[in-house]
C-alpha cells in the first residue's frame, strides 16, 4: 500500500506560478507518516514548489488543508478522485467547516490524528474509508512518535527544524481559529520525548510551532531548564503576558530562544477589548514595559498585528506602522483581520451582513490574497487592503531594513542574530510583493 501526503500551495500569481521560496517543513504530514504502519510506503509532494504527478499510482492521498489553501486542496482532490484514488482531507479548515470539506473528498478528518490515524489506514487498505473520522484534540505524537523528516529531503526547506511541544492555547481571542479547534485548552507533550526528538537532529536551530508556547508557563520553564545544556537556538510563538515573568524571560534567553512571533494585534486598548485579547489588556500601557523586557533579553521579535477593527482608520494603521518602526521589531506582519470560518468573529460579521465574497472568501474566484474580506466600520474594504499593503511595503523597505538592523540589543547582538535577521527580513520583503494579490487555486 502507498500513501501520498500533500502540502497544497495557496495559488498562483496573475501571470505566473507562485513558488514559495520561504517554505518551511510541513510538520503535520511528517507526523502522519510517522504514525503510519511501517509496511506502508509513504511519499510527500509539496505543491508549493513541485509538480504533483497525479498519474503516479497511489492508494490514498492525504491533504492538510488551511482556509488559505482550501480552494487548491479541492482542485488536487478532484484530480485524484477522477483517477479513482481515495482522498482524505484533514487539518484546520476541514475541522472548522467539515460540511464544506466533505463535498470535496471521499473522507474528511476532524481534529487530531493521533488516536484514529491507524484506523484510517486500515480502512483505506480495504477501500472502505468512512465519510468522517473524528480525533479529539490532545497531546501531540503520543507514544513518542517521531515525524518522518526523511520525507523532507531534497525539497529545499528553510534550514530550521520544526517541532511541537504544546498544542493549543488557553486564551479566547475572538478572531483565532486555534481557540475554536482546541476549545481554549492546551496540551503538553512529555518533555523527555521532545528532548529525544531534539537530540536526534543534526541541526541546532528549531522552531517550536506551538500555538502559544507561553500558554502553560510551568511547562515552558521545564523545557527551558532542559534546553540549557543542549545549547540549541530556538524560536516559537508566545503571548505577550510572558514578559510579566522576568525570570522566565531570562530563562528563555539562556535556553537559546532568539525570539518569538508575538501577537500585539493592536496598539489601541478599545480594539484589544473588541477582540478579547486578554494577555495584552491587563495593565495596558502602550506595551512600553513589555518591549523593554523583550529587548533586555535580546528577543528578535516578529510582531503580529491585525488591522481592521471597528476603531481602525487609515491613520491608526499608519500609527501602528510607526510603532513597529520605532521599536525596530525584527519582523512585523500587518495582517488584515480575517473572518475565519467557525470563529465568533466570522459569525458576528455574518449576522451583521458585513461579509464579502458570498461569505466564503477562501473559495471565491475573485478573492485575492491579503484583500479585506469584510466591510470595516471606518474605511472601505479597499482602503483597508491598501493601508495594510502600504504598511507592509514601508516596514519592509530597504531603509527600514537597515534602521531595524541597527539595534545592538537584538539584531546586532551576535553574528548568528545578524545572519537570522538578514535571511528572514529578506524573505519577508520579497513576500510582500510575491504574495500580494495572489489568486487562490490554479484554475
Ligand atoms: C507553523 C505555522 C505556520 C508557519 C508555516 C509552517 C509550514 N510548515 O509551512 C508560518 C509561520 C510560515 C505560517 C504561515 C502562515 N500561517 Co500558519 N500556522 C502555523 C501553526 C502555528 C502550526 C502548524 C503546525 O505545523 N502544527 C503542528 C502539526 C503537527 O499540527 P496540526 O497542523 O494541527 O496537524 C494535526 C491535526 O490538525 C491533524 N491534521 C492536519 N492535517 C491533516 C491532514 C490529514 C489528511 C489528517 C488525517 C489529519 C491532519 O493531524 C495532525 C496531528 O494531529 C498553525 C496553528 C495550528 N494550530 O494549526 C498556524 C495556522 C495554520 N496558520 C495560519 C495562517 C493564517 C497563516 C498565514 C496565512 C498567515 C499570513 N497572514 O500570512 C501564513 C501562510 C500559510 C500558507 N499556507 O502559506 C492559521 C490558519 C487559519 C485557517 N483557518 O486556516 C493558523 C491555524 C493559525 C491561527 N491561529 O489561526 N504558519
């Protein structure tokens, strides 16, 4: 038996293909392959840079689907199904909106695969896939499953090893898909299994793809203590409340943390309240203290902003840009607030009749990457789209890259940090132009 795992691309540019030059390893597919019985042949195709050989024989195609890649995933599924190959779709999007995904595959998988994947494989062997499988969200890679990273060889991924310690997040941010998937809970892997996984890698730079590695501070402390003697470097995603515990911040730095993706979301308290971003709200004082702590510990912060709240205007978006420049963040994302299916934010906008693109931007043929998908209060959708694009262009301009680089506390702290800075800020800069306005799917 053979299983083909597929990581779909988002889509294509207007007049040429889009190749994702900053692509990272699709960890979820390697985890699925790691849980597959050894007698089953596994192969991986990454639609972000290689052509999928649809005519090559295979018994089961397993595609991991996000809202951004749903349209393309359905196209790929259709190709295989026309050839009589069974297809299963899983991941964030089918979990949030199973009834839609079901129309495009033989089977869909809702939730985490760990406890049910073996059953899927056996059913596929007998060509008797069930229409729907459900796995409860929980601890990742239970039983010490190791991802099949051998499947990544030769695919040109960025030289950073992805792995996971904590799944989920305890916060209830209104726009976040993760809150819905994990129902405001987090799940921590056994630390010895994580350490063994790290030890088995040749590379010493890791990205913990945890939804929020600071969701469980005690578990984070335990991890940091264990990492110190291993002398690795790592990055992750962490909510801003982590800065309240200065001891923990120091411990993170000592354990090799170079920086984290951190959701600042907005510089306005009213907007933070609108989105229920509780880790940012308590004792809000324009993030002065938080940023001081991050810089004191040398964190190369990837600041994530979401823009398009009811209070947002063109001026408030430009003020957010100025804030990011003044603080010389290593990277910053100026994301439009996206109504992800299944979130309270989506439901609220739907009830108010403010959703665009027939309420399904991820499938609509006219929708383009980075376009606003709803009607904001104080701007037109185009004004919001253009303001965010302008912020991205300015933040990633050449003068800004040098301005942000010249920070002794973060980007200039060590040679390794200099290298990390130029590598990733260059990728970010090129993505501003490559991804913007991209079509979803290839057809
Ligand atoms: C790491 C990460 C990234 C990395 C890229 C990683 C990569 N390999 O390319 C970076 C930082 C670059 C990134 C970028 C983006 N990301 Co991202 N990312 C993540 C994150 C934090 C972790 C994903 C991961 O690897 N988890 C570890 C694996 C092991 O777990 P898993 O994916 O949950 O898989 C398990 C189950 O879901 C299931 N499963 C998954 N797939 C399948 C398939 C089958 C067939 C089966 C049976 C089971 C199954 O089994 C697995 C084991 O249990 C997720 C959050 C999340 N919880 O998903 C967001 C997330 C997927 N990203 C998101 C977004 C929006 C983006 C961006 C669009 C942001 C932007 N505006 O630019 C971009 C572009 C994405 C793209 N397609 O190009 C959203 C997607 C929302 C949605 N509704 O789809 C998420 C959910 C974050 C969020 N809070 O909303 N991302």
